[in-house]
C-alpha cells in the first residue's frame, strides 16, 4: 500500500521539476522521456506483483505507454540532432498506433470487473456515446473544422492535426465506459481515468500552440508525465485486482447521470450561441447532425430507463404476490385469485392448518421448520390440478383454490391433499409426520370472495375440534357455533374485569382414614345472566382466544394466597399441598415460569407445597412446554400428570417429563369393582407408580366400594364426590373412613 504512494510522490516532484527546466535542453529531454520509461517499467512491476485477472489487458496497455514514450524519444532526439521538429513525422505514426493499444487495454482492465451475469447492459455505451458526440461536436466546430479549412497547410498535416483531438474524444468515450461499468470506480480505475484526462489536457494545450515546428514547452510535458505517473500508480494500487460486491448499478439513473446527459445535450445550443457571439459562420450540417445524434441517443437512454423501471415494477409486483419462503402465492395473490374465480363461476376454497408444527420448531429449530414448510408446499402443489392455486397464508397455514369446481370436486381435492401429507416428510435427517386440519367452502348463495374465505376459516376451526387429520365442509350452523364462542369470549373478558369468577377446592384424602391431605383448586363462573357456566364450555374458548393465560395467572395467585390463609386459620388441619391446573397455552407462554416464581415469592407459599397439574396432551409435543415443566420442577414445584392413561404415550412421558404425582383418570375407576380390564389397568398403574417412586391419586371416586377396592389395590390417595365436592371452604377436620 505504501509503494504506490511513494511512487506518486516521487513522480509528482519529478514532473514539477521537469516544468522548471530550460526548454529544448538535454536535461529536460532526459527527465521527460526517462520518467515515461520508468512509468512503463513500474506498470510491468505492478502487474507482476498484484497479478490482476486482466493481466493481458494491462500488458497491452503498457505496450501503448511504451509506444508513446518511444514516439516522444524519437521526436526529442530528432529535434536535438537536427535542430528541427518536423510535423507530421514518424513519431506521429507511433502516437496514432499507441492510441488503439491504450483503448483496448483500458477496456480490457475492466472486463472482468464489469462482466454481468444478466442481460447485456447498454446504458454505459449509450452514455459514453452521448459524451463522445457532444465532445466531438465541440472539437469539430472549434478545432477540427478550422484545421481542415486551412488551405495553406498540407493535407497530411491537417489530417494528423485532426487525428489527435479525434482520438482524444474516443479516449473520453473509453474512460466513460470504464467509469460507468459495474465495480468500475476503484482507486486503480480512477487513477487510469486521471491519466487519460491529463493526456487530453496535454493534447488540447499542444493543439492550441501557435507553432508546431517550434514546440518544446516543458510545462505541457509535465502534464504528460503526470499522466504516466497516474497510469503507473493504477497498476501499483492493490485495488487493481479488486472484485466488486453488491448489486450491479450501471443502469442507475441518478442525478449525476441526468446532469451529465443534460449538459451534453445543452452543448448544441451552447455551440450555436458561441458561434453567434463570435459572428462565426455557423456549420449547420455539423450542428444538425450532432443535435439529431444526441436526441436519438438520449431517447434510447430514456427508453432503456423506462424499460428498466417497468421490468423492476413487474419484478416487485411478482415479489409482492409471492411468499418468500416457499415461493407459493401469498395471501394477497390468493385473495385476487379467489375474486377472479368467484366472478367466473363456482369455486372451492380449502384452508389447511398444520397440526403440531410449533412442536417441530421447538424440538428441531426454525431452520427445520422452514424446510418442512417448503416440503409441504411442494407436496400440496403436486396434488393439484393445473389451474388450481395454492398459497401460504402465513405461519403454518395454507390455502388452495379450485376454480370452476363443484362440491364433489372439492371433496376429491380434500382427499388428495390429505393423501399428500399422509407419508412422513424427511427433513434434515428427521422423519416428520405432519397432519393437516382442513376447512372447505364454496360461494353458494354469495359472490363475495371475502365471505368464501371466512367460511373456509370457520370450517377449519370447526374441524380442529375433531382433532388431527380432520376436515370439515362449511354449513350455516357453524356460524352459530362460532358466533356463540365469540360472544362467550367477550363475556369472559367482562367477567374477569368484574370479578365473576370464583375458586372452589376439592379435597384429596388419604386412604383408608379419609382425612384431607391436599386440595385441588378449580375455577367456577357464575354469569349474571347465563347463570352457572360449566368449565367444559368456557375453558376451550379461553384456550382459543388466549384469555386462559390471564385467567390462569389469576387462578394461581388466588389459590396460593388462599392456601397460605388456611395455614394460619386451621394450623395442623390445613392441607399440606394445593394443586393448580395449567393449560398447554400457559406452558408455551414466554415468562410463565417467571410468573410462578413471582407468585411463590409474593404469597410466601413454599415451592414444595404447590403442585402444578398438566395433561399428557399439553406436554406430548415436547419443546417449550416440557422445558417449562422442567424449569418449574427445578424451582421445587411438584408436577402432577393429570388424567394419566388417556393421552399419548403415557409411559413414555414418564421418561421425559419430571413427574411427582400420577392422577389416574376417572375412566379407570368407574368400573373398578367389576371384574375386567379396568381393574387390571388400575392395578398396573399403581405398580408403575410405586416402582418409580411416584404418588398415585385416584380421581372420580364416587362410592365407598370404589374407595375400598382402591385401598385394597394399594392406592394411598383419592379424590371424588364420595369424599367431598368442590367448595369454597372445605371442612378439613372431616374424615370419611372406608371399610377395610
């Protein structure tokens, strides 16, 4: 990095020194040509050190520089030896040969950086052509035409005189192309452009000297040597082999380019104005040709810009209608498709929701979850007809539109979609079995596409009540059910705010004495108009709308506070533990463990006195719910597995979930006194509990015979109406003995 700075500093000092030397002297000639030769060698050294990918182009460019230096040397040596500087001469031939080498070399140095992977970019060549035409017009009117018009000057001299500004205009064009290429504005490229600009300035200064035969101005030579220095510095700079990053921007039509094109087109009236002020004879042919050429080029540039804007608009519209992850249509595109399909005739719309997708994310991470969604998208697409539309509506929800389809076609579509998801999806080495809940609807009696989507949504949520791998077709009675759930949810919100909920507690007794050891806390809702609302009615609604989180926290705080109050009121007769039911929604709620810890701290209840009851279904999926249970257990809270034996893989859960209490479901107790499989299961469950060191509690005990049989099988704890119904204030001193 330091080498190119050193070279620039030395070259600048030498060039300034050259301008101070006497004109026509040997010293000036040696410095001028010597610095040019050294610049050529520095370019070769820079190419060898940096090894740019376009090394051949650099070598060609270096050849052009060497030809320039050789022509300069021939010109100066001939002048020193003969005392004359003929024009034109062989050195002019060498100069004119050097220009194409420089052009090709410059274009080649940007070839690798400017290569586009897409369609060929015509913006840069058009911009360069605009500049070339504008500069060429100025050159022609003010330099070339006067030079050609000098009839007293030999034709060869006039042609060579015209050739230099013409080649300089072409050099401007090459530099413009170089700078406007993708990744073109690197320090190395800017140094190359600077050298070309200095060459142009030097040639213009040389052209306007009054006498070519006596030319030996060291000041102009200093300009040329600075150009050599800049070119050599470009080869030395590390950016000579830089690879561009980012988005190709050659087509960018910003203020800079707009100003450049505007300035070039304004050169036509500027030329006319100057010629008019100077009272020169106006060259209408040159001005007319230049004006037409500029107009057509600018028109082509604007046409390209308009085409680019339209292409980008189409691309953005396509992106706006596509799901980024799966590439399917998104909600907006799907709604448009439904609108079009409903307007043309009958159509069937399906909404699908993947069951258990959250568990996949929790267990395997979002990366696997995303790949699963992509795989599901492919399967759904393969199951459709050519004119069907599948979309990802968001999250794990998909939608399918079957235009011009009857109800029978819709039912067949549901079967194909169900079959498509029947086999496990292999993602990242995991075999994932996904089931979908499907709601299907049509536009019968309605032509509003929004209504069709709403009906499918209602049907899907109705299907969810039937569990996994269920589907449901919309019918008007589903609206009544959905409306009732919505009203109940609103009234629950009001009930929480106005204190309509209350707590009751059911004793859990020891066997055979029947004394209360624990209590289970249960919530009740006494509605001011509906009267008593069963938990079986409002708990599912609370689960669906999320109110269970707030309601559950209120239950937890109220139960723990009441438990601590009993300790002071009843002393040794008070229950030693209290259990609280917790839903799957609560376990998956971020911060739930923190809420429990806060309740323990503020109520003062010992962690070991609190039992959190969870269902097998709530923790079956693993992930966040199981982690929450583990974190609660780490706090010292005891964990009870409610309704044990009725869920998924009950015995397997005992290996993954930290359980302290098994609550044997009422279904195994109801027929316990009758000989049969229920008695066998109840016996097996108490053996499992004892073998694992767990506490077993039999639920739903309603008769003395059931209690006696449970005690005979080895159960030490039970609860049910036989021992006491849930009440606000249980009688902790009462005992219900059983016959042994």
